[in-house]
């Protein structure tokens, strides 16, 4: 795919267009440049911006003119946007001022199904629950996982068709991440695609392509998830402790008596964390390396750059665009007063393109970027992604095995992007492997 710098818009026939929140736009209408909009009316949660990959100039303008920006009217109520790298870092590492409870996304919790998950808890409860599951992705376990990850990755890549267009998201990204999730949970392998479905349901928001039945369908499918996992939980509690996540939760001193909706909340967290983030980086990496073919050539010429490329892919993709906090007290930032109780969105996706921190080629993929690991896609502080090393391992192995096999993988068209301001991902990307 030529690097034209343009982003053709998908027709979106299989994912309906969404009503734009910006009152100046109608569904399907051209999106005006950021220079022509009233910042007082800007709502970064408008899913059409994300479906069309049209949010970047909005973030650039906010970083320059309104780094602490107030949106007074959104489908999720008013909220503040933090868009500069240094400010996001300050908020993310100050859990005494900015609380993760009761949710890490801008929509308010569903009062009919109020899920509780440890990433949306403050200390001390957050710390003890995180500590319970952390050994499942510790260094010793990851070392033992690598041969299995490599064997599965090789098998998936060797099964791909040649000279026939296929969906990389479905056959590679989802398949590899779902197999890994099944291993982490010791989940019945033949049912592993249920994990993908539950991840999509948990993050679907108002996406009627995923949830035509709306909130009622969402609750029903999440209850199906809970019932399935309760069967696994009961079996693991009755057995000797093992190293899978369900066994760790079932036997953990601080988690073995957790209420059902807390169990479900932590399941959703672990499923989404292990599925959406890695799978979208697997897709975004191939897309970006096609978009900047000189970087792909550089990687093929020097495979020792793969670890650096993995970090840069994660920075460039930023698969979770933001995290929410609630101010516990009034806070002054850049002349603005964030009031106690206000919602605050830390836009990691903007921080990872901040010219003040990444002064060169911030919007491009640059696989040997200086200080490449300084990205903020995994968050910072006590809530830093618990599975970040596993994600890096899966991506490193994928690219090691890809480079062994395929001189060329062609991205045939712009990918279909997830209409979500939280999960920055892809639902389809058609590719071809010549030969």
C-alpha cells in the first residue's frame, strides 16, 4: 500500500455509521479540519472520528491550544481531556488525587450490572487483587510460554493461503491472541472464540453491529460469560492450585470469596487486556509497516531490531486510547480548575504522538526510534498493564516468524476500524501473501 499520507474512508456497509456527536455534522458528512471547529464543542468520544481515523488533528490542536480541555456535553456527560505526555504522566501516577473508581471508561457504570474490576479500584484492594494474578504473567511463566507461543504462531502462519486475499484480523490476530488467552485461563480450547466474543461485547458500547439488542443483550451475554467461568471456578476451587488465572483467583486469599459481579468484572478486564490490545497491535503493526515500507525493509535487513519495532508498533497503535480517572479534589492544571468529582480522560493515544516528547516523526512508525520504550500505551504507576511483557513476547515471536517465511505481505486496502474511542482497533484488514 502506497504511503500517500491519506486515509480513504471505508464504506462501512457491515458496520453502520453512527450519529456524530458534533452538532455541526450529520452522519456520513465530511469531517471538517480541526482548524475550522469550535473547541468548546469538541467531543473526542465521537465514534465517527475513530472509525475514519480522523481524530489526529483534533489532538494536535488540543495539545497546542487547550491541553486541559473541558467537554461540557457528550453522551457520557461532561469530562476533561488531558492530551500532553507530561500531563498524562502526572495524572496517571497520582492515584491519591485521581481515582480509578468506579470505572476506567467515560460511560457511567451499568447500574443493573455494576461490574467491579481491580484496575478500577484504588489501593489497598487494587494492590492485593493485582498481586494475586500477577504471577500468571511473571518472568518464569513467560519463559515457559515462549516455545508454545512460537509453535502456535508457526502453525497459524504456515496455514495461511497464498495468492488469495484473506482477513489478517480473523486468521492471525484473533486466532493467536485467543489461543494465548485460552492457555492463561486453562479454558477449553474448542470454545476459545467465545473469549473473543465476550471481549467484543464488553467493549462494544453502543455499537449495534455487535449488540443489535443493546444493553439487554450485553447483560445477557456477559451473564453467559459468568456462568461459563463459574463452572471453571468451581472445578478449580475443588482441585489443587495451578498456575492459570482462574485457579489463582479461586485460591487467592483476597479473591477466593469475591462476589459474582466482581469475578465477572475481573474476567472482563483480563479478557479485554489479553485480547483487544495484543490483537490490534498485531494488525496495526502490519498495517504500519506497509504504510512505511522503508521501515519494513529496515526490519528485514536487520531482524535484531524486532524488539525495538515491537515497542514502536505499540506506541504508534496505542490499542487502548484512554483511561478515565475521577478527581478527588479540586486541581489546577494549565489555568483550568478540575473540580472534585469531575471525569478526566488521559488520552494515551495523544501522549504517544506528543511532539514535546517525541520531537521527530511523532506520527510515523520509526522502528529504531530513540527511547522507544518511553511510550505510554501500557499506562504508568500502580495501574501499569499487568500483561505488558506477555504482549511484547507475542508480538516479538510473531515478527520473528513472519520474517522467516514471507518476503512480502500486502495490505490490500484501508482496514476497517473499530467505531470506538476506547478500543483503538480493527475489525477487518484484507491482505495477500504472494507465492
